[in-house]
């Protein structure tokens, strides 16, 4: 049983890192593109997952809850600005009426 432990740990680490890489936003991944990280984790059983955890995973956001909320609100505003608006929501269009 003890000889299977390294294999099971390697498999568990690989599965964890693949799931983590798949669920991570592509723009937040560091160093390599997201698909390259997933392939590296799958192809190199021990080195791939460790390198994902060290160099590929997004850095944790630190700060107070208020700072994190401000960051989230800023991201929401940026997403809303990119979203197409109808003519009745566009102030420039309404000025011309």
C-alpha cells in the first residue's frame, strides 16, 4: 500500500491543478496561456502541477473587504461600459432628440 502513495498523491495533485486551471479566468493566468498550462499539467505529472502552483496561478488578492469590494465594483463598471446600450440609455443620443 505504501508504494502506491506517491502515485496517488501525484494523481490527486494533477487533478486538483487541472480543475484549478480550467476554472481560472484566462486573463488572470500568469506566464503562459491557459491552454498551455493545462497541457503542461497533464503532460508532466509532478513538475507541471508544481509549476502551475508556483508560476501560473493568479496571485491572491489581498486587502480589506472594502478594497476587494471596490475592485469588484470597478470590474463591474468596466464590464457594463463594454456592454452595448440601447439608444434610450445613451445620453449623446438623447441630447440630439
